[in-house]
C-alpha cells in the first residue's frame, strides 16, 4: 500500500491543505484525493490550540467515511470525545479553542459536528496495523511487545507516551525515550511530542514537527520512507520542542 501519514494537525487546517497539495493530492471534490490512489493517515490530535479544529474534523471524518484515510486518536481527541459525551472535562490545554469554535455554532451545526466526531472516534482503532503489520500508526507510538494488545496499559502508552508518572520541573510529564530502544521490523509512525525536525530512528518516525507551535506540518510517505513538510503560519514557541540526547 501507499500512504502519506500526517502528523499532529491541532487545528492547523490551512497547513494541512498545503501539505496535501505538495504531496500531489487534488481537492476538486472538496477532499484531498491522490491520482495514484495513495491514502492518507492521521496520527491523531486533530484539534486544539490552532484556528480551524472543526474544519479539520469535518475533513478527516469525510475522508475516513470514503475509505480515503486511516485515523487513530490522540490524547486531545480522547478529551474532546469525553467533552462531546457531556463528561466533566477541564477546558484547558488548547481544548478551549475547539470549544469556542463549537459554541459559536447553531445548535443544529453543533449536533452535526458532535455526531461526526463521536462516530469518527468510536470507530477508530487504538492504533492502526497496515500493510500486513509492516506499518503501524499510533499517536504516541507503541512498544514492540505491546503490538496486538489493547489493555489499559497499552491505551495509556499509545495516547500519552511512555510516561513514568513523574513530572519535569516545568510541569510536563516525564516521558521515556522508547524509540531509542525499539528493535522491531515494523515501521512505527507517530507524533505527540513536538520535535524541530522529524526524528527517524530504529524504524520509528516521530512526525510531530509542532505545527501549532510554529514549526511545520509533516507527512511520512510509505513505502518511500521519506518525509515532506510545509512551514507553519503560527508563532514560533521554541520551548515546546523537545530535543533528544
Ligand atoms: Mn498528543
């Protein structure tokens, strides 16, 4: 199969459109369609902080419904899902921008987008195993020995990364560098931790190049194993980008 996996969009819809055009997708139908029948993949975190979260949901929903894309959820998707279910979630960490877009809609439009997102989320796998297991898309990645499992431990890892439960001095969770120790043959394509350049090691590719923090939006092309990026229009927030030793 041929697929272009897109990193964390976080409402940066205009960059998403630019990236798909750079990858050769055509928008005549209102959706990005590739003349060579390539598909799109999404690592999750479609919404929050950026300007066009709801338009991003609309487009990804339609792509998945039309079998043009694969989507797996991120931690921001999980929180938005719980918000749409009416659960008592904190409207923080960027969710406030998505909620503000939502609250500006008419009740009818609210109902439409809420139903679409709930449908998208409830029908998404925790992570996607594609190309006979040679390609895995998982929001924060996945350890080799977790592949095939769906239990709570794996859910936490896939949505939040290899967290220790401790926090850094700046309040962010401590995340272990699982990719450094990955020894599998399958390619793991993921996002979640913003990096200034795509980080490709040991058949893992972190393609969250921090678009919403002024970095870039990146795609990983499979089976070519190449990345393609477009610059962000957002202000640059350098402290949001992780560096690895
Ligand atoms: Mn995330």
